[in-house]
């Protein structure tokens, strides 16, 4: 519909011999003003009425418009006929989201790199946010027509690993246990043990720096005195994280590891000395100040590759695995300066990376009333958070399957309803509320709609009605004028990398449906049943794009 309106305006401007200005066609803030509004009459002074009158005569527009009028300073508001809205919505329900023709090109190849939990630690809520957002983006971009590759880059080697293993050895010795005995623990218990070990190693590092650094060197060198323990504990972490990926509905196409790219990254850096990198005080650095960025160390004085050098090895390896048009790194905003440097370095090393690498800067996650620090052990683990949320939802779900769905839905939606670059204030009580902007509220609304359809003995959704007697009431009208917009919102979410747009849309839709449900009898009225079925389907699709399951019964 938006394209029909845009084309009609362009034709009118040409017919009136007016300049081909760049105008916008948007939805007005208030639905009472119409379904679409254009500023073409404002940009071209004193021509709003002439443009409006000519638009009324346009055949393509007159077939779908019920009213076209000038408002305010020259905006032209356009209302769409209910029959046209029904047809558009029904087409959306049958055909799904239209593939993007611009921006993603229908088959644009996009790598989404997300999650990034370092091994030998417990997964904390910061990693949880990138896991949730990355999966939602992958689904949204796929719906928009892109070919998506899910990637995960994990730190499985380096000082944090040495600290964790060293600290865990101390804990096992103090508890008169062993690595073999620890192998019998559950995945969560193993992860917690490594987490405790990391805290111990971090706290005791200054007093034991030489010993821990030596252990780090041995791990890099695959020294057989520590290699079996390293492999054993690495597997613990990967299995532990794998259980979360499954629980959150994510399956990666490829896991990339620092241990795989460290040496290659170092080689690339050293090979490009005096071209892209330079020596400084015994280390190798990237002279970022030459490009308005920070100067950062890529190879230390001791000859070890830093995170930056490892990324020089990662970029080519990722492109080899999937020749992406764009690689989106879903990483916290505290790494913005870091990504500016590594992206610039990659572009200087190989021109094919120019314009392909992108850092989606993520805000932090703050739990209301709780402090978080992995170094001191004051962390909120993902499994701990999920259990706390689940405990608050037990009275809402009839079975364990539904309970798990609303638990994950509560956590995911609390993260996704906020813009990626904004900080998330996670409030457990609000996240499980059935009266507010929450995942369970949306899931409950979907279940309510499905229950109505079941009572009417409609299993696959009612057929499109032939017509409706009399004018629409207010609740029917606002619901109908919202449903068809879902396709536009998905496109916008893909273009802007903003899952929150879909979250906001389906929350607004749920509110309007519940207002409609509370005021009108639905069963026995074909048009209202059609509205109910359409709402249920779009809620289900919207939740699915966010990675949230929608139980039919709660």
C-alpha cells in the first residue's frame, strides 16, 4: 500500500509539473488522522490542496482509499478502506513476510556473530543478551530475505584460562578432591567450579603472577603436563554453553575459537610490519592515531598475540567459512573503540573487508537491586536467573513444557523490548507480569486467542469473510488498522537491526486485541473470528522472530 501511495504521489507531482522532491509516506501518530500521511504538500509550498485533489482522482489510489484530506500545515492524510485492509492482511497471512527487494537484495549473505562466552567461566547475563539479540536478528534477517550464517567466537585460551585452571587446582586440593572426581559433577556444577577457580586465580594473581603466567605459556605450547586438563575443562565449558544454546533455541553454523586463530593472526601482523603495523617499545602496535583511533598492541613484548592480533586471523577464517556481504558483531558497547581499530586494520590488510564488518554496539544488562562482577565472584549466572524467573511463573503454567516456554519468553522479551544500544534494566517481577509489557503477557494473549478459536471449532484460522454488515466499532477498527503493518515492521527491524521494533509492535497489537476481547462477543461473528485468527497468527510469527515459543495453552 505504501508503494501504491508513493507511486501515486510521484505521478501527481509530474502531472502538475511540480518538482520531483523527496517526500515521506509514514503512519500518523494518531490512527484517527488516517492510515498514511505524506509531507509532499509541505515540502512544495502552497500546493497541498492541489496535490490532494489530484490524488483523489488517481485510479490506483481511489481503489483502496476511503478518504484523502489536507491537515495542519499541509500534511495529506490518507485513510484506507476496511476491505483493502482485510485483503492486505489476508495476503500477509497466506504469503508470509514479503522478501526485501532492497537493502538485503533477497539473497544477501550476512554473518551474525554473537554470544561469545569465554570458556572456563560461567555464562553471565551480558553474554545472555548477545545470545538473545543475535538469534533474534538471525531470524529477522532470514525473514527479510537474507541468507544468514550464525557464528560464535569464543575465548578458549589466554590468561583467563590459566587463572581458572590454577584457581580450580587450588580449590580441588583444599577440598581434597581431584580432576577425576570433578568429572562426575553435573555440567552446572563443573561450570560453577571453574567459575570459582577463575575468581580465586584472579584474586591471587598478583601474589602468584609468575606461576600463573608460566601455566599460561604451557597451555599455549600444548605442554603435555597441562594439555589433558585444559582439554577436559574446555569440554566442560563447551558442553555447558551448548545446553544454553539448546535451551534458548539457537544452533550455530560454526564455532570459532581463539586457539584456532591466534598463531595465524600473529603471522599476519608480523608479515605486515611497516605496512599496517609498527614496532613500539618492543611490542607490535597498530598506529591508530594515524586514523583518528587508539593505538593498540597486537603482539606483546613477550611475543604473544593479543585479542587484536587474534581478530586478524579470525576475519579471513570467517570469510573462508562463509563469504559474507556483511558480518555483524553483536558485542557490548564497551568494546566500541576496540572494534573501530580491528575493523580499520582488517580493511587495510585486505580491501575486501571494506564495508563488510560492522559492530552492533550493545548496552549493558543491569539487574534491579543486584551488583555484578565476574572478577570478584559477584555474578548473576544465566541458569541462576532462569531458575528465579521460573519460580515466579509456576502458578501460570499448566505443565513443564509451558513453564519452560514462558520462563524463556519472560527473559528474552525483557531483553528484546529495549533497543540494542540502550542498557537493559531487568526487573524479575515486571518480566513475569501478566498485566504489563512482558513475554508472558504476549504468550497469554496468544493462548487466549487460540482458546476463542477452539471454542468456535476453528482449527486452522477462519476464512476471509465476504463482508461485514454495518460500520466497524472502535475496537474492531484499530485492530484491523494495526494487523497489516506487521510486514513493514519486520522490514524496518531488519534494516535497522532492531528487534525491539517487533517487540513493541506485538505488544501494541496484544493490547488492542485484549481491549477488543473484553468488550465484544467474538464467537458467532465471522468477522471478529477472522480478526482473532489474524491476531493469533501475527502474534505467533512475531514471537517466533524474537525466538520465543507461543504455547497454545497456559
